[in-house]
C-alpha cells in the first residue's frame, strides 16, 4: 500500500487532502496537514 500512496510526496498529500484524516487521528498532525494544504502549491 505504501508504494501506491507515498506519503512523503507533497503531491500525494495535496491530492488526498482531508481524506488523510481517516487514518490520522492526532490533532497536531491534522493541524500540520491543514496548514500545508492551505499553502499555495503545485501538484
């Protein structure tokens, strides 16, 4: 599964968006992801 969804790649994080929260329950980690998603960026 990890080879299909490389979470160390910004493109993966941006494409999944808040759907990552189905697996990430830690509020600090969620906050960090939301901050990352709020930044402008290229896919």
